[in-house]
């Protein structure tokens, strides 16, 4: 990822969970401004989704969606995406559309893509 890093610190995840998120059938997205010029992205998949193989595949798909559309996101945000159980069986295109719709609702897509 060119303009982003991974979000790994638990206290930042918890701070984002305290904000109001945006949700649809497949995902929940939490976003908050940070004080840097890059995005920090975290992905969460609960044990409800399935075994480790299923959870890791879901995380890889979400990471790839962000990587392909990274240029469309405004910079300077902490973003946490939580996968719901419907995301496991969803097609890639459907998941991508859901991700970008949530990003638009949260106001983190750059001005050119709105």
C-alpha cells in the first residue's frame, strides 16, 4: 500500500469503535481523522465467520479491495473495517461495492471520486 500502513494498536481500534460507524449487510466501517498524512487501515474478522482459513481469506479480500482503490481514499484517516458473516460468501465485486459505498457514507473518498 502506497499511502497507507497497517493499524495494529489495540487502543486505536478501541477508540475507533467508540465512534459512530457506518454499516451494511457485509461490512461495518469506522473512520476517524488522524494527525498524519497517511491512512492507517485495520481489518477485523470475528470467530463467528469461521475457521482461521475463512477469516484470513476474508481479510485478504478486504485488503486487496483497499489496495486497488487506495488512490480514491482521502489521506489522514484511521480506518477499521469489520467483516460480517455475509462477507464470507459474497462475490468480490459485491464486496468491493459495499466497501466503497461505506467509504462514501463516511466521507473518506477523495473529492474527485464523490
